[in-house]
């Protein structure tokens, strides 16, 4: 589904990602872990299409298409969704308005009729239930005055409505209490299917207790230094990231 | 036909000598002396220059150097179809229409004026309601330092006279519609509105300035709005004039005890626009909402001058002004809040947010607090910025294309000030005007006029 080859990314002339390779197949859940500043969020932003991140080398192929050629909205229409680490507040734009516009825009791209108001309302109500969100959050302005937890839930709620093929979660678990974390995890697990893939970027192993990944990758200084199964997450939790760096250094020296 | 004059060789005084002979109220001694004081003051003050702190950001030289004509009996034909564009859909109103400053009986609609309420043209009110007019006219709009108000006082032709007696809930809004027509000369009109709302009343009054031609003309407006105790009044100023027009408007509000006013200004037209809103909160326990939306493009210049005077204790005032500036336009927000010595427990808040859509647009925003009481709460804030790129990216990442994302954000910004308009039909009409503005912008109609 997604293949990243030798990706180099700079922001303001500083190289953040320095040759990253990653393959994600449909149905898989990949977790990317790593210390602060290792390039995790940069990877998410590049996948979503943020213009300030400059790809200097490498390529990203999504479902056979050159992702880097696509505008952010085209990527969304192709089936990519990023849950923002810091969801943006948009005063004056109702949550429900944003979602209906987004969903209908994606449907139009795919040659589908726009969803009628009633149909959309029914869909939204169902998904709100899953996320345990209060009805009034729909009418409120996007993320405005939401608590940290509400913002993150809102991201997953949007994901539920838009049903992407590839969902990238950028530290969605950060700052959540355990109850909110479970709701977020349930929201993700409810969408897991053989046709859909997830890239879960996290700082903590905790989330992976609830969303069990197929693969765990360790990102350090812009490169994936180690990949493994879910056990790797526990090892990182116990031992930190230092040993991975050490191992990689030895491998280079040998 | 008409009287033409310019600012040279004492032209305004000479023009006045000719004008006064046939001016409304001619033969009424107090009116004649009021007009006389007006022209005397105007001659003494002259047009303000940027050295005057209140006019620092707005140069009225283009007005001062234009030769204007007062149209005489200039009854131009405005077809009912043309009128339709300026009427609020699905809303019954009491309507007074003025064409080139002269009252049009044919286009006005007074069929819904309830008994006891008086809605008529000021010129006729000087005949039939002289006592009432005398009691209120020019008692609030002080012109000792205001050249444009002095000018209006001298040259006032006609306007809306609205008198709402005690205990009246006026169901239908009063719509004062000023249409300026086609002319090959630059015309001047001096509309004067007097709105008196007694105690325990509810009313909505709309001032609406439009043109049916892209000509040069000058509307110099003064409105006095007197609000009695415990009354609630909504006032709307909708400015959609020719992109070559000059408009200087002054709304002077006097608020009685426990009254509440909602003032909404929507400025979209005109080459050079100055909108003065000056409420004096004279009674205790009042609420004042002073809202505005101004949208400029091309070389338009829009100056919003607020002077909110708290003269009594326990009053709240709220000002929310949003500006959208495109092209090479220039905007000014001058928000003065004066809290007099006795106005303890004043709670005043002022917010001015500006969105610059072009690198060449410019805004000067100037909050000014003058507080002479010691137990008050006054806050102000102003922001100037481009559109939030983070928000645009967020919307795009959800599948919404960039143009639509920008439209959504702009719409949210403009609706933010319109949503407090309580009359749905008026709000919808304003939303429609804003939508048309966006559509013109999208269509690439750069309105490049240069009044300077």
C-alpha cells in the first residue's frame, strides 16, 4: 500500500529525515517509536503533504501513485488521513460542517453522490456513540475550547467518518488519561480491517497495550535503526533508545 | 439644475446662501439659526487634515478638492425592479426612500406604521411635527469640533424622522434607504436622520446607502438616535455605495437608563468611507453592542471611528470589529472608550480583528482608553494577520481543496460579526452581500479606482 524509499526531508535547510525506508501493506499496523526530535512527526507531516517540509531525495509510493506529486487534499481523497498531534482550532467553522464538506469532497473525488443531510447526521451520530462524545461537540467550532482529550477524540472521530485506507496517528496518545486512551484505541481497533493500514507514531509503549501493532520501528536521527515485532516496544520501554543507537553504531563500525 | 460649490473662495458659504433660501425649514427661525451656526462652524473649522489626531489615518483632501452639486428637484426615476435589489427578502418593513437626498413618496412604504408611531421624512416633520423635531434635533450631534457634522447641520436636506412613543414594540423594522442615481456631476447629499425612541420600546432601524450608478458623489450623513429608559434598539448601517463615492457618517446615540442598543455597521462600498459611531451611555445599567464588518478592495479607504462614552455606572459595552482588506485598500479602526468619573463598574471590551488578503492592503488600528473612574474593567485587543495557514492545511488534509478551505475560513471570519444580528432577514441579506463580495473577488474583478 505504502512504500517509502530513501526519503530525505529538510525543513529550513536542516535535514530531519536522512534516508528512511518503510513498507506498509494493507491490513498491517506499524508503530514508529523514537526519542524526541528523531523525525517522527516530520514523517507524518510529509505523508499528509505539509509544504514547509521539503523532500530533497527519495520517493513515496501510495497505491501505485507518486504521493509527492499530490496536493494534501488529493492525498486525503486518495485515502490518507493524519490525526494531528496538535489539532488546529478553527473558530466559526462548525465541526459538523467541516466533516460534511470533507466527506462530500472525498466522495466527489471518487465519483460518488454527496451524502444527504439526514444520512450524514445518522452516520455522525453512530460514530459519536463509538467515541463517547457529547452531541454538542458536533455543533461547536472545530476544536475551539476543546480539552486536550476532546481534541484527540475528535481526530479519531473524523477518521471514523472519513474511513481512510491509510491512517497516520501522530502522537494521538500523548497527554491522554487512561480512559481517553482506551476510547481512542477502541476507535482505531474498530476500523482495523484487511483493507486498511495504520502508522502509529508514539512516544510511549502504553498505547500499544491497546492497539497491538504488527511491526515496531525505531526511528533515531532520521533513520529507522531497528524493526521488529510488538516485543520490541516492550524492550524499548524497559531499556530506552540508547542501546538501539549503540547497536547501530557497532554495525556501522564493523 | 442645482447649486454647485467647491472649497475654494469660500465656496461652501456662498453655496449655503443659495441653498438656504429653499432649504427645508426655511422660515422657521430656530432652524434658520441652527443652519447658520452650522455653516459658521464649518467655515471656521474647515475640512480636517491629518494633523488632527482623529483624522491621522484618513486624508479627506479628495473630498475637499471636489466641486459638488446639490441636485434640485432631481427626481430621477428608479424602477421598482431596481429597488428590489435593496430590499430585504421576506421581511416587511416600514420604508422611507430617498433619491439623491430627496424623499420619494412613490417608492416609500408606510402602510405598516402603527398608530402613535411617526415615520416620515424630516422635511415634512418640520411642517407637521415641528415641536418634536425642535426638541431633539441637533441636541446630541455636537458640531463644535466636528466639521462634517457642522456641514450636515448647515446643509441638511431631508432624512428619516422616526418617533416611537412610550411602550411601543415596533414589529417591523424601519428601513431608511438612500439611493444615489446617475449624474454627470459629483453630487453631495446631507441626509439627516432623527430617531427618537421613548421608554419601554423595542425597535430596529436600518440605514442603507446604495447607488444605481458608479458615479462620484458624497453622502455626508448625521443620525441622532435617542433611546429612552428600558428600551431596546437595533441600528444597522449598511454601506454599499459606488466604488467612487465618498461617505462620511456619524451615528450619535444617547442611551437612557437600562436601555440596550445593538449597532451593526457593514461597510462594503465607497472609495473613501468614514463611519463614526458615538454612543453616550448616559443612564445606569445599559448594554451597548457595537459591531462592525468592513471589507475593502481596490483602492478603497475605510475608516471606522468609535467613541464610546460611559457616563453612568454599571454599564457594559462590547465592540467587535472585523476587517477584511484586499487589493491596495486601506482600513482604519480607531476605538476610543471614554469612562467618565462617575461611571464606576463600567465593563467595556473592544476587539478588532483584521485579515489582510493582499500584501498591499494596509490597516491602522488604534485603541484608545481614557478612564477617569477607578473601579472599572476595560479591555481591548487588536489582531492583524493573514489567513491561518495551519487551519488551511488542516482543512486540506481532510480532503477540502485550497480555494474552498480559504472560503470557509473567510466565511467564518465575516460571519463572526454578523451572527449577532438578531433580525434573521437582515442578517441573511448582509451574508448575501458578503457572499457577493467573495464572488466578485473570485471572479477577479479588481476594482481599481483612485480617489486620491
